[in-house]
C-alpha cells in the first residue's frame, strides 16, 4: 500500500498537471480501469484513453491552479484547490473539491469532482 505522503504527492501532482501538464500525463496517474466523474452526476470517464481525451480538453486552456487543502485517510484523499482558466476572452474561476480513491499501487481508481455551474465565476 502506498503511504499517505505518496498519495498526497499524487494528488498534488494531479493538480499541478492541470496547470502544466497534458491529458496523457494526468491519465497516467490513474489505474488502467480508473474513472473520473467530473462533475459528480455526470457520466464517468473510464479507462486511460477516455481520461486522456477528457483531460486534453481541460489542459488545452491556460490554467493556473493552487492547492488549498489536501487530506489523506487510508487509501482515499480529498483536495480543495482553485483553478483559474482562460479560454479566448473569458476567464473561469472555480474552487472544486475532488475526492480520490487509490489502489494498492497508489494509482487513482476513482476521482469525483464536486462543483456545479453556480460555483464558477465567469469574467
């Protein structure tokens, strides 16, 4: 089992890659059959190919991320962070809370992102 520090590092790397990485780099943090439900209530993206496609759209924008809080308990973690995304002439500001479940190798098995349209400021 991965240590709490290792799981925290995965979460912090995930958030950093939303700013500086590629869809492939983010998808590589997941298990082969890992899933992302972003936002909660949407259809999960399952498997690395689907995850890479999903995150390619996110990383195509100019993003600035900042970790606010990461908590690890057992093989799960929760992270509150901010994201400022620029797309064209619009700026989107949000502060989601993502939860992560890991396998014994420290790969993300499931990520769920808690946010909704009311949580995004557009300017």
